[in-house]
């Protein structure tokens, strides 16, 4: 009998809805008529625009320079001309500077020369990852060169996050099926940088065919030292702290990082981006986005340039239904609801969902304790929310508000449908101000 690991405390079991797009192979979006490329596509300081209106740019050319250690370069996703420099509102509500690029009619493939990374030092590989603007592709968008610069700390385990536990999203699943060899080489590149004692790929049970395919390719390529660990289906298993509990049996203490327990976690999409960066010196200028939801005519997994407008992606998938209630960037549990179809795809856009209306009325807290029982971080969401509601932000912080991952388990299970996660976001913001 197959043993499936998981984290023990809390968690929920939403309908995964992956059948809408899981059988859709990755399709390439035709180059849109223009692209809006934001300078803030990563956690940390925005990149500094180094080009001006009227400049011609090559595909992969640097247009935004990282402005601090925790920042990331931004590159042009196409060959074309910068026709405007504007301020854009992203799907998460933030605003930043952006370059509007009009692509040339003829686009070339500038990244065909393969580089022998095995002859390079870990420092050289890390510099390439930095220069190519690689960030976490699972949604957090933390600059990858910062994560992999472990400052001499010993790495016991490199854990590859192939969980993709958010409902609807299947881009990582398709990548495992269609890009297995490249992904395996990407893992080897990261392993050369970190020298981990062991490597674990965590895959949930609804993707066991992808896990079997990776096993087969590892055997064919004669690659050893990589363990594939099947996991039970439970949300939020893709959170790195929960993933480390499931795969290593260790808990990251409050206020600490995975490296403090000897682990580094990388999303499997990030691994592929590292492979492209190191092997072909290709910047992170495109990504696979799952376009799905009951209000999408033809759900698909689409490889599209960074800066693609949401409306162009939806049109490629047959458009959204008239009764579409809302758009979500990312997954329905931790994603951002937005309404502007001009919002661009960024490096962290794992999915665009169009969902139909739900008639849900908000009630009052009845102190049932379900949110407490299902919180994977062991917090008391009901008490934190009550303190935030009445402006007692410090009391909420004292209850561990900053440890909240905003995973949405509490809101999902709440019988009163309280906007708990929105409250926690507000509480963190106001608490930091005070």
C-alpha cells in the first residue's frame, strides 16, 4: 500500500477542480499586439526602469535593473519598441511603473546556444540566476538568487515543491509531464549550488501519474539521489512550512526560515526557470498560466509572455461567460480578486480564473472553533479577527498574527463566511504602522 505523508495540524479539503484543465497540454499564446511589463514582479524593491519611451528592445534585453539586494531584474519578453512608460495597477491592487512594448511583426529565438553549466562554479551559477531575474514561480516571487545564497549555512535537504494544492491550477502538473528532463537538470543545477545531503520532490496524490513519469525519466537518465515523496491531498500542503512538516517531519519555528532547519524549498516551476537561465541564459520573460474556472469557455494551460493582458489570455481561451462574477489571479484560496482585464501577467501569475457568482451571505461569529481546529499554523483566527475588527491591532499581533500565512483555511471552513483573510491583511498593515 502506498504511504502518503502530510502535515498533521489543521488543513482543509476543497474540491480541487483540476479536471477542467489538467488534460490541456501547454499551448503557446500568439504574441499580443502590445505588452505591459511592470517593474515590480517580485517580492522586494521594484526594479529601476533603464529604458525610455521610443527605445528599441531585443527579446531578453534588460529593461529594469534590480534596485536592492532583495529585488530582481526585468527583461523585455519580445523584440519591439517601448511606446509608452506608464503606471499600471496589478491584480493584487498594487501600482508600479511599467513599460508598454509594441512587438515587432517578426520575432526570433535568441536563446538556442547551450552552455556547459557543469564546468561553472556555484558562485557563477548563482550570478547567472540573479542576472536572469529568476523569482519564485509558486506565487511568492521571492528572488531566487537571494533564497539560494545560504550564507554558508549547511543545507540538509533541497525540497522541490510540486504540490500545486490550490484548486483549478494545473500548470505545474503539465510541466512535470511535458518538461520532466529539463526539470531534472534544473534540480541538478540547484543541487550544485547548495550541495544538499538529500533531494525530495513532494507531489500530491492527485498527480501520481506525473510522479511516475518523473521516476521513469530519473531512471532513464540514470540520475540518482532524488527521492519522490507522494503526499496526501490536503490544503495548504504547498506552503513551504507545511511541506517541510510532511516531507522532513520538521517544523520551522515562528519568525524563522526553512534554512534555519537545514532546508531550502523551490517550486518546480522555478526549477524550470533556473534551467532555462543557466543552460540558455534565457531571462524569466514568459511563464505557463492556467486559465480556468466555470466561467471560462475553454480552460487551458498557456505559455505567454510576461506583460500579457488578462483580456488577451481570456480571449485565447474562448472568453468568459456573461455570468462571470469575478476574476482571480492565482488560486481561489490565496489569489487576488480583480476586475480589470488590462491587468498584466507577471512572473508570479500562476493562474487566471473566471468564476461564476455565488450567493453567500456573511453572518456573525458563533464561536464554533472550526477556524481554530483547521488553522495549520495553530493560531486562533476568531480572536485575532475580533481584535482587528475593534482596532486592537497589538492584541492581534500578540496572538501570532504575523505567523498567519493567509492560506484561507479559516475563511473556507467558517460557517458565517467571515472575511477573515482580508481582516488579517488589514491587521498586519495597521499593526506595522503602529
